[in-house]
C-alpha cells in the first residue's frame, strides 16, 4: 500500500538529518587539518574537476586563516560549500589522497571544506569584489551549478548577468535532485544567496526556456547567452505496466520530496528501485527513510560494474536496502491499475559494451518481486525536443560544443549536464568557469 | 635485564631520572606522588630568600597541532616559607630513603647568606645541593640566578663560599644565556664544585596575543622575558652538554643533563653525551609523573638490545663522535635513493629540493600521481629530502665515496685540491 505520514515528526527529523555532520569545534578541524601532508602538485587537486588548491586551503585552516581558506576554495569552486556535501569525494579528491597509499584514512577533505565554506556563509564574508562594469550583458539559462558558476565569474569581471530559471528556487539539481540528508533546502537557498551576494546577478524565477523565453529573444537582448539547463527527463524503461499507479521516476520523486513536507510524501510498503547510480541510491534511501518496509534495488550488472561508489552503496545497505544483482525489469504487473509485482529477467555478464563495462545479457530466466511501488532511476535524458526546437546542434539531445562550450549558434554558449549528459555538481561548476572564460574572450573584455 | 641504578657522586637513585628543580618539586604532595610513580630522584625547587610570585606564570609554543613544543615560565624560586620546605624535605627522605633528594639553593650574594642557608638545609636529610645560577627571570634583576651564572668570576666566588660550608655533594647548575657555558663551568670546577648540571632555561618571548598585542604570558597587560624549556630546547642543551663533556676541565666532574628530555630516547642521548643523570620537568608538567614508566622501560629495553648492563656502560660514548668541521672526511659522499614501492607521491621531497636545495629530484608528471626519482649526479647528499619524506625508510642515503681514502679540509687545502665542484 502506498501511503504517507508513516512516521512521527521526530523520526522524520532523525531520518533526514545531515548524514555527514560538520566539525563541531576549531580543535576538531585542526586535528584533521594538521594530518594533511601539504603535498606538492597534489593528487587531490588533480582529482578535483575544479582543481581546488586543497592542500593550501587545509593549511590555512591550521593557521586560523579561515577567510583565506574559504577564498582558496571559492576562487576555484563557487559552490564549494554545496560540493563539500554532495561530491562523491571517495572517487575524487579523497580517493586520491596519498594516505590511501599508506593504507591510512585519507584526509577528510570534504568535511574540512565544509568547515571553511560554512564559516564564510555564516559570517557572510564578501571574499570577491566586482571589477568596474564593462557594459556587457549576458543571459544565463538555468540557475543550477553551471549557471551560477558561470554567472559568478562573469560578474567578478564586471559583466551584468541575468539568469532565467524555470523553478521557483535556484541551485538546480542541488536544490531539487539530491537526497535531503545531504543538503537541506535551506542550505541550498542560502548558498544561492551567498553566491549572488557579489551583485550584478539578477535571477528571474519561473522563466522556462521554450515557454517563457526563447533563445532568439535572448540573443537579441544580450551580448551572449549561456545555456545551463541540465538534464531532467528520466529514462523510460519501455516495459509493460510502466503507466501503472505506483510507478514513479526518481527525478520527480526526489523533486517532490525536496519541495514537500516529509510527512506528505507517499511511499509504498515494498519498493523496487531500478538502477544503481547516485540518483538510484538517493531514491532508495529516501524511500526507506520515509518508512518503506522493504526497498530492493534492481541492477542489471554486478558489484564491479556499479556506477555508484562503495560509500553510497554502504549508505543504502546500512539503511536496510537490498540489492538484486544481475536483474533487469521485464514487466510491471498491476491490479486495479496499481503496481502489484515487478517481473525481472535474470542477467549474466557478456562482452564489454561501449562504456567498457561488461554488458548484461538476458539468461531467459525470470523472477518476480512483490512490490507496490517502482521508482525508475535508470538514468536521465537530455531535453532533446527543447534543444532541437531552439535550433541547437546536438547529439541525441546533448548540446554539441566546441572548445568545451561554444555552440553552433552565434553568441550562444552551453555547459554542464546539458552538454555532458549528466555528471557531478562539481563538473558543472567547472563547465560554468570554462563557459565564462570563453564568453569573456568572445566579448573581448 | 639492564640495571638503571645510578650513583651520582654517592647520590644514589634506582634510575637516572630526576625531576628538575621546578614547580613539580616544590612540595611534599608532588614529590611523594613522583616517588610513588617511580621517579629516581628530585631536585627540590630552589630555596632562598622569600619571594612573591605573579599570575599568570607560563606560556607555550605549539607546533603543527601539537601542544607545548616549547614551554616558558616566569615563576620565581620557591615562594613557600623555608621552614615548611625543610620539614617536607625531611619527611619525603624518610618515606623514600632510596631516592635521590637534591635541594636547589639560591642565597643572596654574600658569603654569610650562603653559609646560613647551607647550614639550615644540610642536616635535613638531603643528599646534595644544586646551585641555581641559571634562573633567567625575576631573580636576575636582583643580581641572582643567571646574573651569577653569566659571570664566571662571580660563579667561582660563590662556589668557593658554598664549598667552605657544604658537607654534601654540590652540583652547580649552568645558565645557557651565555655565548658558551664552558667559562662558567670551568670557574665552578676550579672553585671546587663536585658536579655540573645544565641547562637552565633560555630567555624567551614565546609569542604575542594578536588581539591584545600583549606577549605571553599575560600579567595585566604586560609580560616579561621568561625561561624557555621543553622539547624545543633539547638540541641546544645537547650542544652545550657536549662542550662541557669535551672540555678538559669541566669533563672532570659528573654531569646531570637537563633540557627538553621527554622520552627515553632523549635521555639516552643526554647520557651518551656525558650525563650521569638526567633531569625532567616540562614533559612531566605536560603529562604527569606517569611518564616515568616508559622512560625506565624504554631505556632498559634499549640497553638490553644493545648489551649494556648498566648505565655507565654507555654514558659518554658519543662525546668523541662530535668533532671539528675541518676534521670531517671530504671524500665521504652519499646520495638519496627513493624506494618507489614505498613512495606515496606526495612530492614533498621534490619541492624542497627544487626550491631550496640542489634540483636533484626528477619529476615525471602523472595523473594523479607523479613519479619522483633522484638525479644522482646532482645530489650533494644533504639529507633534506629524507628528513622531509613522511614515509619511514622510503628515502635512504646510499654511500658513494668519492675516493677510498680519508681526507679532511686541512689536508685538502694543503694539497691544493680543487675547490669548486660546479
């Protein structure tokens, strides 16, 4: 049965509390910061898509130069605060920390980054100032990580930025697409406010491309346009029963979770989640934490090919989620229009596919899970139709670019998930920086 | 098992570890706790004319997240009445007759005052005196402490006065606030002191509060120079100790080594450079008396491993190994080697060598891990990379003699051998 209001207020609070609590004291941060070896040409820097000077910002914590530490982070990654909460650091900076090679715990880089950036936000330190206006105006579509990152660099350089955002809040995926125990809505709003506090960035909310504004219009009004619309549409399973009540897509499920009271969120007794990416983990854990009795993650391949990290999988397992390996959804069986069972094909591993991972091959055997809710998290699709309508050259919906960011339309640049098809927040932040650099070059400022 | 028993001029203690004259030894309750914990002896905090202390009294230097790398105090000699001190000394000696009880003294600068003080203290059971000619703060302004120790003539004069009256062994404690400790040491030995101890604390300013702009320690908006001690001063103490142990006059008497002794290894080093006993203060003030356990166990285990049955088997063994620069072998050469299996690719050796040394490390770029190798032909064997490397035995120095024969600088010059390697 799908129902809401399964838990007490206290249970909801506990289940959705911060999963990575911050350092409580300066001393605690200093102990960890002092462990850092201050590597030269550090592997952690090279493993960060935004190349934050990690040893430097950690050293600055040890010298009580927290303002400098925050600046070191933000100058490379203006969403450094959010990234400290959502980055899969185990496969990025922390994953390459040299302590791993000593079989020691890596430096807790994310937690230290959070320490400095949260201090900056809490004290509203203004660490950047705008250059004198260069008279140029740029429109950005989408106030997610790529858009905000691009906007911040442009504003620093004296360009006036207007962001058109289709939602009522900024932050993009950070605000609408990530498990609530990683970032709260309040934090996301505070982060957007902090980034835009530099000035020169005007966000117009509830303005969707293709509906409220068009690319043509924007290219006429502005000196350049940066498209950072992300991805959004959940990949369909294309199996019978997909339209039954109780079949949700993870993107919109998490979106609703992030925009409603927890107690209003309906969840099934027995939930199947399709896929094993980060979004699948988020959907599975959130369903469990909303009060689902059983959550089973259904994944086509094996542990070795899984797209999520070990750390993420551990979170799901510790929440009590099960994983059904080598299983692909075949059919959703309903009763009275509602989900009753999920029939899965048993797979085996075959030859490597285009991604280099061994491909799942149907063995012909099937098995059935009794479920009342199915959450689809088998990947996200770019906004193909929108991109085509606006005349943007693309590859199955992913906007085609040169020099990382230049589209086929004059004055129009693009970056982030809408170009790469969906990567981490930190990749989008870097894309925003690359976009801004190219736009500034284009504007000749 | 090794025997740690120590006989210092007849002052006997079950181990060579004495608590130095300082706050931990200024009253019965502390000293009894120390003896119960296992300390071999104490030097009772300096007795002399009545003084008055201020608040606060200590400050410290922290380093890389570790507290009290160096420690600083502006406390004076004992501020308790002499009678109480003497009564408690007597009680402690009775309760622990097998421990060394040395009493530190600092009388006013006249013969009568010293004779009177010695007379008052002598028959209370103490085994020896230590003359405090080193206190660098507070007492110096009165012409005492370091003011005495900095002037060999006055040092000798007072030691003479003391030796006229004392019937138990006398140790003269030297101040490090001089360009060399040897002149005062010689003066003391010539005047008849039975032994020397060193070092006392070093005058210092440990730091400044960057909000109030007042240096530490804070006394109502002001500060004064304090006496510096703790792990930070150990290398300076060892150097001064060596000069005393090598001097033909001062080396005639036993030495009690002091200055940053924190572990049994530090103690072994002081003893290898000539100390018969070692005195500890800062480490005990940081951790309590319980550190005596590992001091004894560690030293004993090391002695067992090395085959030393008693401390006199190794005391002074390193003294002759410190020589003059011009006697070093110029043909000795070693170069660094990086064990690639142990290397964690932190790059610390590279940047240190590249920026500040001899550009002898090669960087081969990798993502995320660079590979670092030694350019042997450039390496001068300075040790910097090895010292900086965070992995034990990852960088080792491999001997590559320039030539088999020994040749020192004097001989090199005499033979007119080439000077410039570059």
